[in-house]
């Protein structure tokens, strides 16, 4: 089954948002270590922490409210709490877009 170009663009957007979110989560410890080591001030660390929290909140919301290109529902939300899994919580589409890796298999 050939996928539409719009499908590929939506999947790329979804993957980029997820990558940015996990990048922000991964840089927290090294960032705080560097700030505390070179900044020599808890106030500076607090400012960096506040900026980091705001960025993570924005990235988490952008990622949570991204729609699945296959079913049109929110990819990471099925209820009030986002779950950042590698498949759509409604139709089971895998983040790679590969039908062989889908979580819910269609009956033939």
C-alpha cells in the first residue's frame, strides 16, 4: 500500500516532536551539572531549571496533542494522561509508519 506524501510529512513531524522532547529530558542532568559547576550560584541554577521546565512543558504538550495520520486521533493520548509509547493508542500504528510493526493487527 502506497502512502500519501501528507502521511509522510505528518509522521516526520510526529517523530521530530518526540525527538525534541526526549532530547530535552536527556540534557537535564548534564545541563544542571554544568550550571552548578560554572555558575557558582543557586539563583542561576534556578533560572536554568525554570527555563528547562517551561521548554519541557511546551514540548510535552506539542507531542501529546499531535494527531495520528492514519486514524486522526491524538497519537499519544487516550484519555486525560499522555503516554509516550511508540504506537498510536487508538489504531496501533507504529511510530516508524511500518505496517509490519503495528501494535494492533488487522484481521484478514
